[in-house]
C-alpha cells in the first residue's frame, strides 16, 4: 500500500508511514496535513533521532507520460508511485498556431522590412520548449519528492532502445549475445514502432514474431529498418517471398509498410533528445545516479511477472532492482497544465482579437485552478462541493466537481484545499 509522507516541525523528511498510522497521528493531534498531493503530514514536534530508511527515486521518462517510483532497495517495497502526463505536444501545437497567425499578419502587411540575421542565437544546451517542459516537469517533481522523502539515490532510464546494441550484438560482450537479455532492445523498439500489431493483417493481442521485410535469403539485412512484426500465420505465408511479391495485390499496404520502415520513432526521438539534459539535471542534485536501458527494464519486469504500467516500469529500472513488493500500491496520476499564460488578448482563428483576459488573477484570495471545498448552507445550491475552481471578479465562482460543473458559488463558502501549482491530480 502507498505510504504517507511525513516531515517533522523543521520540515526534515522522515520515513513514510502506513495510512493507519497517519490517521492515528491526526486523531491524536500530533500532526497536521501539510500537502494534499502527494498527501503529506507535518509533525508538531522535532524528531532528530528517529531512524530513517533511505529510498531510491526511479524515473522512467517518456514523451507523453513519465513514471516515477520510490523504492526501498533493502526490502524491495515500493513506497510511492506516480505517473506524470506531460504537455509537450500541447505546447508544440500552441507554438505552431501562433507561428501561423504571425505569418498571416506579416503577409497582409507588405511594407519593406530590413533583413535580420542571427538575432535569435540559441544558448548552449538549448531545447525546444515542448522538450524543455518535459525536463522541467521532472526536475520539479524530483525537488518536491526530495523535500518530502529521504531520497539517497536516483535511477533513470537513460535510453529507451540501445541502437548500437541492435546493430552490433557483440558491442557489450558475450553476455549480450548469448544471455537472456538478447533481443529485448530490438523487440521493444519494434513493438512501439509498429503499434504492437501485425504489419500485414493488423491483428493484435497475439504472439508476434520479428520478421525481415526483405528476406535474408534474398539479400536482406538485419538492419532495424528491415525488420517488422508479424503474426505466425502471416510470417509462415510470406516465407522467403519478397514483400513486393507478397503484397502485389495490395499496393497501398505495401507503400505504407515501406514508409513506416524508414520512419523514425517520434516518441523515442523526443526521449532521446532530452535524456542527457535530464541526466545532467539529476546529477546536479549531488546524489548518485544509476542509468539503464529500456530493454533491461522490460527484462526485470518480465522476470518478476509484473504488468506493464509506467510506474511499474520505473520501479524496474537499472541493475539495482530488487524483488519488488507492489501490493496495494495505487499511483498518483499527475497532469501538467502549466501556470497559465501572459497573453493579454485571445484571438480568433483569423488572428483578430476576440476577448481580453483580466489582468488580476486573484479574486478574494483564490485563483483559477485552486482546489477548494465549498459548504453551501443557504440558497438553491445547498450541499458540499469539492473540485477545481474558476474565479470571477464578482466573487461568484464555478467549481468543477466529479459530478459536473457547479456554477454561482460565492467565495464566502469556499475553503482552499490545494493551491494551484501547475498540475492536476487524480488517484
């Protein structure tokens, strides 16, 4: 079961405790709630001599979602787990839209403009905003968790697929060529690239075989661009036929397979672009950092018969992975929403002003995005409501609850539960 974080009165992290112990501390008024997400208690006394069990933070960075897990290396217990959903693609789409609007305006105004050169030089280590947001999100949560738990080491999945290993199985010696890890890197890459389905008939949820697009018997290579996945039936039917002969009656499918074979994996490219920037950020914490590959992660997970989830993948990263105890662990689902925008005016699809954004973000001590609890005692909306609030300058707020949107709740009935921090949460 996921543990509850505990810090003492001087905000020093202690060993996470069982939820039952947390309830007892709250009942006895020996602790108070410090944070709702992740749930953290703050003790009302100093405990400098209390024993602390060191934990390892494990991170499985992804293009869309990053898995995180806090593992006790000595017992194998997963103390905390989370899945962080990034907003990189939303940032990319917003930048593309802005670029199109600006280009349209420039085309409408045809006055002469003096050419400009090198006016936007990029600093060393620059990343695109959509990629930098992924690194910043993970850095934010590493710092948060370090303040709440006794983290003494970090593990990161540095590479999703060991490309050199796939091209040359002898690159790391005999154990890769003949050991149980052989083929995991190539197979995992192909599963991601071809959508975990047969390239020829599209069937899913069946055992898939690695298949040569251009058969070895006719000069085909072992290059990753010549490999695909097929079911046993299609693989047997194709045999040593050339793909052009095998799919001569279906030219569209032939064209799609040949295009997909040459296309790089977009998500893997995003992860590979940010991996070393993230590694440098983790090393800056001055904690020992262990790295591993996606193939090793899958090997560790399959060896312990664990299902595939982002947080479980995170717990299986690296050679330090013990026999894991994940009983009762429920990951915290985190979605990066950003901190709003400095944009003063919204535009329509043609780039013309549509509405203006209020300058003042805080109303009666609340801002849009805060999680509040409202107990309404009079009027038509009597009841208790909890959810994310949207503020109005009139002081009449809207609250998004699990059961829908509740409109027209006065600020007088609202009590803050969790201040807006750029993320939304779900259990």
